[in-house]
C-alpha cells in the first residue's frame, strides 16, 4: 500500500515526469539507488499509466498528476494516485493545484480553447482562495500540462501555451508552475526555467528532481 497524502515535511523532494519515457526510470535498481529520497512522484501528463505505477510502486511514494492531451487511455487504465485537475490539495505541508490538457488543435479529448481554459482558471480560483485562507499560505505548486503563453511554448498550433495561465500566475500567485508538453529536443536552446512575477515556471519534461521547501 502506498503512503497516504498526510505527511508534512520541512521540504519535499519530488520526481517530476512528463511526455517521454526514460529507460533509467524503468530500472528498479536505478530508481532505488538514485531516487530513494523522493517523497512524491509528480506527472505533468502524457505518461503511460503503467510507467507511473511502476515508479511509485518501487519508490513507495504517492502520485500526483494532471492528464496531458494524449492521456485518453486513463479512462480504462488509471495510474492510481490523485488527479489534480480542477482541484486544490494540501499535501506535505504544501498547497497543490492542477489543470490538465493543451490548446485545442484537433477533435481529440483533453484539449481546450483559449476561452475554455480561462473558464477553468476562474472556476478553480475560489478553491484556491479558500485553501489560502484555511492553511494560511499561498499556493505552492501549480501543475499543468501545457505552458503559459510566451513562456516555454512553441509557435506551432499544438504547442502554443495558454494565455489563461498568465492570468493564473497573477491571480493564484503560485510559487512554482510545473508543466510538460514541450519537448526540449525539439528546441535545444529552449529555456526550461523562467521567473515570471513571483512564480518559477519550470518545464520538467522529461524528468526533473526538485526540492520544494515549506517557506
């Protein structure tokens, strides 16, 4: 049985993954040797359910995730863990929230128009305010699949970021916004860390280990 989402830490070490399967994370010995201090696995989407299940089962840690536009299979093959889409969660002494999907570029599910994502951002805002008042802290980590517009996004239709996420950063004031969707091998000079207002925007694709303090 995996740990419940009730622990509090002075800081959390997370393994964040998205979009691309890495052979080293399918190796049990490598996971135990190099990632045994991880407190949680975070997925920003487009990850096979069995891949996520293997990692969290080996490390025996909780999973938090949002779906990417290619995660339609989660309906039949659920990875377990907590889907953060449209939710705020208090875990490890931190406040987490999430929004799934990418900009609509075809008729497949888990895609949103710019206006639809504005609605998603505004609909989640009351829950963010309530959590902020209850736990007396700002939102710590926002999980998204797609990036904000003009931050780590690309010019092709499928990889344009959401304008709504720029509003989200202004309204929610998260300490971190973690996203995937954009492959750095498509743009080798692409930045993966950007400070926007009070928020560190990080492209975690394909995998990053991050330490997040309570402060």
